[in-house]
């Protein structure tokens, strides 16, 4: 009560003004957000004709953009897949195998295959020869039998 009243200092007044401006700025931001939300609610609840047309145009444009992006992505993926296939084919034909062991294994497998093929050819040739000899022998035996036992058509020659 007997306290002495101090006069307000300049820095204190500046601080109060600064705080007031900050609060005012926050209120303006909140008011803008409220107006934006109010407009969105109005557009969704009871849109005007121009709002619906605008929204439809925006949706159509967004869907077309999405479709274009999807087609481009598919095209790029297809090109990448083709490039990968071409690379793998080239690598398989002309580059691989890298190691000497793989080359040696391949030549050994080829030799074994050719050796087995030659053995099978020799066997078939021997079978063919054997069949020809057997047929020849059968013909010779048939000739001997004809000479020993004359049949009716050549019986008169032996009389």
C-alpha cells in the first residue's frame, strides 16, 4: 500500500507490443484455417454447379495423369526387361563361361557325348553287318534246299 508505483519501462512496453503482435498473427492464421475449412464443408455439403464442374475437371485431369504415368512406367519396365533379356542372351552366347574349368568341363562333356555316339554307331553298324550275313546265309541255305528238293515248277528239269 505504501509501495511506490514504478513507471513502465520502454523495454516492457516493447515486449507487450511484440507479444500482442504474435497473438494477433496466430489469430489471423486460425481465422484463415477456419475460413478454409468452412469453404470445404460448404463445397462438400452443398456444392455450387461451378464447384462440381471444377472438381470433375480436376479429377479427370488427375486420372489422366495417373494413367499416363502408369503407361509410361509399363513402357519403361518393358524396355528394361527387353534390355535385360538381350544382355543375358549376349552374355550367355558370347561372354560366358569365364573360367577355364568350365570350358574344360564343357569340352570333356562334348568328348564323352561324341565317344558314346561313335560307340553306338559302331554297334549299329555291326548289327547291320550281322543281319546282312545272316540273310546271305539264309539265301545260301535256301538255294541248297532247292537244289536238293526240287519243287513242282522245276521238277521236270530233273527227270
